[in-house]
C-alpha cells in the first residue's frame, strides 16, 4: 500500500504565478489529505530562474523591468499587474507591485538550497515570496537575505557564505538543467511521482484530483486519465 506520494516543484521567487500556485497546491493537498489521512505528500522544491539576465545591481520596479528590458507596453503591464494583484487576493496573498524591487534571484536560490540542507526549505521559500511580493524587500541584497534567513532559523553567516558556495551554485544549476531535460519552459511546474506533470497555477481542485489519480495508479497500476 502506497503511503507516500512525491511531488517535485520548480519555481522562482520572482514569479507571481509560482506564489499563487504554491498556495493553491497546498489547498489541494489539504483537500486530498482530508480523505486520505494515511498518505504523506513529500514535496521538494527546485530552482528555476525566469529572468537570469536581470543585472545584479538592477534598481528598478517590476513595471520598469517589463517595459524597458522586455519591451512590453506600459499600459499592458499595469493592467496585467492589477489583474495579478486581484487574483492573489483571492488566495489570501498580498501583492504590492508599487513597492516591489525587481531582482536577480540567483542568490535567493542558493539560500533556498542552504535552507533545504537544514530542513527549512518551505519556511524560507514562504518568507522570500512574502518579502518580495508584499514587503518590497530586495532579495538580491546580502544583508536582506541574511536577515530573512535568520527569521526562519538559519545562521546569518551561513547565509552569506552560501552566496559564494560552489556546492549550492551547482545545486541550482542541476535543478535548472533537469528542468530543461524535462522540457520545462515556464513555472510553476509540478512533477508527481517523477512521472506525471502539471504546469501552471491550477486550482486546488485540480491538484487534489491529480493526487487522487496518481494514488489510484500507484495502487492499481492503471494510467491516470
């Protein structure tokens, strides 16, 4: 009898859909476990950089980045961000794009791998999402990341050391390379039992249904629909 289902999730701290998708996925897991309390959902998060070309010293807003660096019309960007803000609110998430400081997320991903090594990955990811989208914190700044890491139980000096740690840099690159091998072109990306993929911030009901199907397959050997 299967008692554990594994889910691997690729995401980026600077991805609004990843924040929303994480919240919806967690709601789907809660719905699933209400009827299957005997099943443990084992989750591992993986790094993915949506805008690795962001300069390390970039000092603009999200609107600035999308208009100047991505060539999107300003009015379209403003409308898109307003829609995202309203959608996030439905999930109990506050987006404040007026305060948001667009950042290169490579350092944040290394800190996430440090947190993973100490069993604090989920806590660190939640804290980074909130710092970036709700509080306007600069998540490429060493001091900021050290402070956020301390809040979830990491040692500030270890956080600073993680920035130049080749092991954590390699871990980030391995995540990104595996995503390419899986054909991932956008995030969030969910891989169930290393076989069945779901892309995007689906509804909680969809995630709960996928878990039901994957569980059914693991028991019966039949392919999920």
